[in-house]
């Protein structure tokens, strides 16, 4: 990938620094030529720190892309959002989860702009506005409440009524639809039934939560 490094390798492999290797890896990864892989196991936390270090070193930051491309749902014209806090807010909801203490969580990545807690966003799937009452920065199973979500951040939103995985959330006056998420069709069918009549409602609620969290479950 890097001719200069190749020449240094043939002259003296020991002359290549770790920084030069990481820089070349980063350029090749961002170009889509390399797919870095690290070994490890979540069990006993083996290799997890190494993987996170390489994410920081090698993977592209939001500033490495000029702008995310989407579509204006009203005009159906292509529109862009630069990774800047000064641009209109846009984010993609990539996971819905249920927390026993704070209720339904919407994990989202902000591509542009700023979202403050207590403000409204537009869901371009339903074309309805949603009020985001609180914003949490997630640390494993802990939630740290923050005042705002900024471009490049990943956080969990609370207080919404109807947000699903893959929905685009954006500024009310600057609508945009970001990349759609394709989910595979289910390949296994199972019949389940409640043991008693009293469990009918509980089963329905549980299945409702599961299908909300996992779009591949129907």
C-alpha cells in the first residue's frame, strides 16, 4: 500500500517505526483497502483494550469524512450534513433497548449539529416530532446524564414515543433521511404460548419489547 515503507523494508526492516506503520494502516483502512482484525475475547477482558486502542489509531473519525449524504424527504433531493456542531442536527437511531430504571432507550449517533435535552427532533419515518426529555452517555451498564448530544457523539435518548431502529432524527426545519438499514428475513419459526391465562398480557408485552429491540424478530 505504501511504496516508501516498502523501500524502507527492503533496505532495513528495523528502520520502520510503529508510528509509520499505524499511519499507513490508517490510510489504507480509510481508503477501504485494508480490514484490520484483532484477536481477543470478552471473557476476562482479553484483547478488548488492544482493539479499542486500534479503533482510536486506525478507524476514521467523523472529521475524516467531508459530509454524510442523505435525502430531503420533502423535496426528495440529495442533501449533505458536514460533521460540525454548526450544521443542522441529524442522527441515526441504531438500537432500541429497555432499561429497568429509565425505560426505553434509543441509542443514536449524531452526524451533525447539537441536540439539547428537553428539545424536539423530527422523525423522518413518521414525519412527526419527538420530545427528547433526557440524554445519557452510556458506560457499560451505567448511564451518565448529559445536557447535549453533539456531532460525532453516541448517546442514548429517553422520552420518545415512536422511534424504531434505523430511523433518522433531525432538525425540525431541516429534514433529512440518512442511510437506511436492511435487516435479514427470519429463518426460524417457533410457536409459543402462555402457560396460564394470566400470562397472556405479560407475554404480549414481552414480545412487544423484544420485537421493538430486534427488527429481525417478527
